[in-house]
């Protein structure tokens, strides 16, 4: 009897082991099937896992059906381990990628933006150098050689057109004035002679030959006078100054050549000092109007077409210019010229930007960065760069769902430029997303990772 009892016990144990093994295999197989089908999930879930909202612009037809509504219902009806709706549970809400913010907190800590289509643009970022506007620069040379007697204006000073820069004792000017006085006397004599001969000829007292001779002498005197006057004007004398030459013979100003500013501006170069000998071949001053400057940039060949088309059609191309000295300030400029030759070594072409410089902040020689935005055909959906976060290689934003709820939304992004990121899909037009302060919401839905110190 005892032997039979032992056999029965052994048989029962074997049956139990077989049953346990079968149950274990069943659980493992069932779990594997659920895992690969996506119905079994461990850890936090984004709202995409429960299928809330459409997946982007490609689901516009779907948004008109009842499916998004049912997805929202599934999100609202999800129940957590605490026996309540998951979205209402402060401990489990993050598993669905949902964050709840009180209005007072939201107003203080986050900023939002509404998703909408914006024109397609391309932004070129260039580095160049500030240079003088060559059309506003003039070199001042002496119109006669001589010795500098007095210097009136110095390097760096502002001058107005007509201001005296320096005074030069010039023998050339003295000779010109002396010649002028000579031909002036000859003209006066010829005029007097002609008038007398004309009167005698009309009274039949003088011969026609004497009259014609006096007329010829007058014309010659007038020609010599005109030539002498033009020579004095080359020295910078005006009509009033020429008319007072007779009075200068005794006042020491007869050979005084006055050097005047031909335009208003700033003296950026000075090559003259009192007592120096100067001639007509050297520049004594350089005056530049710094209220407008040129900035030359190197434009890559691949970027040439988009700017060439706009400029050739007469449209304006604006540029935002920044320099290190005034980092917080933006200078408005206009692209007005593209060079006609590509550098064979750098494969770039010169690009000129005109910039107003009324406050003289831009100095020739400064390096300057330019941002040129060019409008293209079509439109894109874009969000501020600060709105896009990432987790394990997946980009996402936080979209306002309803009431105080914000939900994670996975997106596919494109190019980033000008502080904006192109969104290729994953967010519908008209949605409200967090543009500043999104990291605070991210830390809430990724609280397990944040606690482990591995959050992105």
C-alpha cells in the first residue's frame, strides 16, 4: 500500500510539473504576441501611443471623420492603477504624455504660438568687411606747388564743404595773378582804343583800317583775359576773389593759395604740416562722408541664383547687419550689387550691401555678419526652435489639448534657420504649441528618466 501511495504521489507531482511548464510557455508566448502587436507597453507613453489627434497635414481627411473623437475618448477613458482616469491622476498622467498646468502657472512660465503656414524663405548668412563708400570719398590736392603756411583742419575733424583746410604760399598762384593783372590792363586799353576809333570812324575822321585794327586788338585782349581768368579759377578762386586781386598786391595775400574742403565729411587722412613743401601730385587730405558705407561679402556660387533673380527684376533685397562692437544692434542694409566675376579659388562672388551709418558706428575695416532673407515660392509650417524638444532621437512639441491639459506631439522636422524650425508633419495648422518653457513640461512627462539622470 505504501509503495502504491508513493507511485500516486510521484504521478501527481509529474502532472503538476507538466501543467506548470505548459502554463509558463503559454504566458511567454502570449506576452510575445502582445509585445510585437504593440498592445503590451512598459514605461511612459506619449499621447501618440493612445492615438490622440491626427498625425499631420497628411491626415486632413481623417480629421473630418469620427476617429479623432474616439481617440480623444480613449485618452479620457484610460484608467490608471489607482482606479481613476489617468489624465486626472497626478502620479500617472505623465505615462500618456499629458501635462496639466494651472492658468496662473502657464501664464507665468510658458509662452505659446499658433501653428500657421508661413511663406517659404531661404536665409543666407554671410561674413564681410566694412569699407568706405567710394562715391563719397575725395582726395584733396593742391592746385599749385608751394610752402604750407598754416594748417586749419586736422585728422578726424568734421568739415563742411568750403571750409579752409590749409593755406599755402604758392609762386604758381602769384604768377597767375600777375598775368591776370597784365591782361586785364591790356583789355582796358584795347577797349578804350576801340571805342575811340569807332567814334572817329563813324565821324569819317579815322580810316576803316584803323577801326578794324582796334577791333582786332580788343578781341585778342578779351581772349587773353578769359584765359587768365580760367587759370585763376583752377586755383579755386571765385568771381568775387578774382575781382579783388588788385587790392591784394600790398596785403601779403597775393600768393596765398587757400585749400578748401570740396565736400562735407570727416578727414580720414592728413599728409600736410606747417612749413612743408607741397606740389600738385600728392594728396594732402582725404575726406569721406561716413553717413553711408559699403560692406563687401563673399557669396558662394550655389547661392547666386536666388539673389540674381531678385536684383535683375528690380526687387529690393534687405540685409540685417551685425558687428561685434554693437552685438545687440541690427543695422538695416540693402543688397545693391553682385560682382561680375567668380573667384576661381574660393568659388565666391563679391556681394555689396549699402548701410546707412548716420551715427558713425560702423568703421571701415570692421568685420560684419549679414543675414539675408529671400522669399521663395510656396509656404511651409514652422515653429520657433525653442518649441521643439527631443527624446531618444524623436522630436516633439507640446500642444494645447483642452482646458489646462497639454499633450506631447511627435513631429518630423526639416531645416532650421532664423530661429524657426520647419515642421514636415505631425502637427496640424491652427494648433497652439508651447514656444517657451517647454522643457518644464518635458521634465514632467519624462520624470522617470529625469530621476535617473538620463533625460535628453
